[in-house]
């Protein structure tokens, strides 16, 4: 093997290793409150917080629909914020998020899909309330572990 090929292979290996490291660890630092601080630009932070507010608003709407026993509305509210909402996420933003944060984000969106599916399948409001309650544990766990800085 030529010397250039060996050097190219080493550079490729280092690049792939660095990319894998940042994909897993993200761009974080330790916060004064013990949570990991995910370092984002102002625009990225504003975008993530806007998405979280949308999830919270949808959760409030779902709770109101549960109180009305309106399972059709639950499905209509939950479906758009399920995995369909993940389309078009910025690769640069995703690279900054640590892997557990990305996993929690996926669980949040798939949880809304599951809630919509259960509502369509005829689950009772008691069952749907239980699903939502379990689902909110992902949200509270993530908020307990992370905050944003930049």
C-alpha cells in the first residue's frame, strides 16, 4: 500500500472517529446546577425552546380533550407532533445534541404517535391518560438532565 493511501486511511479514520465522538457526546459542558449544558447558538436554542413550547401546548390541548372524552381530538393533536415533526431537523443542531438527548427526543415524538394510535384504536380516556402520564416522564427526565447555553 502506498504511503499516501496509508495517510488517507489514517485521516479518514480520525475523521470518522471524531464525528462518532461528537455524535454521541454532543457539544456540552457541566452546568452549575449539575445538569449538562447543551451549547447552542441563540437561533438554535430559540428553535429548540419553541419546539418544546409547542409540545407543551399540545400536551395541554390533549389534557383538555381527555377531560371532554374527545379521543378523535387527541389523535388530531398528537399526530402532527409525533415523528412527522422530526422531518427537516438541522444536521448541525443534531450534532450538538448528546446521544441521550436525541434518544429522549425520539421517545417524545414516538410517544405522541403511540398516543394518537391508541386514541384511533379506541383506547379509553383512562388508558390515554396513563399513556400521557408515562410519556411526560420522558419530558421531566430530560429537563432534569439538560439545559441550554451558548
